[in-house]
């Protein structure tokens, strides 16, 4: 795999195709394995990357092993880029963007699609709302905007017949909830797949100001398939609550199960931006959850984990 990546990417960086010889490959594999066992892959890849991007590694270990991060990185693929805009009738539609119109290092406000919806498949959306910026627009974004948390919607296709789940779409932008909720509604209905509700299951996080996304979805858009909260014994409250209710215990369950699912190769990650946030995550051993390192973001991670939970609904004690 390393030899192939060097061969495929070398023309971009060196102007010619580089093919590693057997001695170089032996050296790489021997030292890669030694670094993996010592959990120092970050230092090894800094010195022996297949491409420049791989050479930029954190100097300290995070929540994911460097071997896992390398595995996720190899799964990633370039998406098709779209912008979601209102048409003259006021309805949302997606407009294809060329590669020249997109900065891959700043995908805020860009819909990344790796797989378009198929009517025979099941899809789940995880949504992490944010405080956002009023009237934010990707055409007038500023560098300082990057410090603001993103509202994120992650879409996964649920695996069937023993096959893994697959990340199929991602949207992130520092939008306020009234601007973010129509994005969720649009994507959920587009990725309806085989669901009888004609909309994919949508599991948004609700806490503080984020709880306003529920009336937005249920009343403003009449979204028919919002996740109904269940306790870890599988029971529902007498009065249904919609969305993910974050508590210390529910957060712990969310992260432990999602990390286990990733570790067992039960989901395929496609987004470079998501893997970048994996790199920025550190473990909080007090609460048994993940959080972003100072000055970084974990919004994509949160939405992604919610989508995984919604797809499998681990709510009985037998699941743990």
C-alpha cells in the first residue's frame, strides 16, 4: 500500500513517478512495524511519509492510536463537492462545484458526497448543532470564523448482510440553528432510501440552545423521522423526547460503542476532514469520553458518532 501511494502521488510532488525498490520497502515495513508496536507511528511517519500531508503528525498521542489514524486515512477518498442553495422558488437544491471553486483545507459550507442515495439502502443522519454565526456565507468567510464551532450533519449508509456501514456525505458550517435545520431536512429527505417515512432517521444532539433544533424539525419542517430518546434499558419516557440527550452516562456509552465499532472495522470512513478531527481528539479519562484538544474542533466526530448510534440503537444492557 505504501509503495502504491508513493507511486501514485510522487508525480504531483516531484514531477516524476517514484517507485521504491525492494531494499527501501523492506526498510519501511521493518521500521513501520517497530514504530507501531512502540506506539510511535507519529514520529516514524513524520520522517518517512508517502506524501507531505502524512508527514504532519501530532507530537503527542491522542484518543486514537497512530495505527488507527493511518488506517482511517487510507480509507479516505475525494468527494464530489456541492453547495446547497435556494432556487428561485425558495426551495433548497444542490449545485455542483468544480475543484477550482473549493479549498480542500476549508470545506465549511460545502456538501461533500461520496455516494448518492440508493432507494434500496438505509441511511442515518447524525447532527451536531452549534451556536453559529448569523447570516454566515461561505463566500464571505473570514479566518477568524474557523474558531467558531461548526454545525455538522454526517450521513452514513447502514451495512447489510455483514458488510460495514459507510460514510456517504458530510456537511459542516458555522450556522445558527434556523439556518442549519433546513440543511438537515433537505439531506434527510434526499437520503430517504428504503425508509417508509420517506426520510432517513435523523439523530440531533439536544442540549442548551441546541434543543431548539427539535421544534425546527418537527414543527417548521414536519420532519417525520427524528430519533426518539431511549434510556439504556431500552425504555422510553412517558412523554417522548426527541434527539440525543447528552448526560455523563449517555456520552460515555456513545463514545465507547462508537470507538468499538470503528476498532472492529464495522464502518468505512471517507472524509479527510473527519480523520483530521480524529487526530485532534484526546481522551477525557474522568468522563470516559473524547474532546478536542485546545483550539481544535470535534464537531464532525460528534455528529459521526451520533449517526453510528442511530444506525444500531444500542439501548439494551445486552449491548454493553
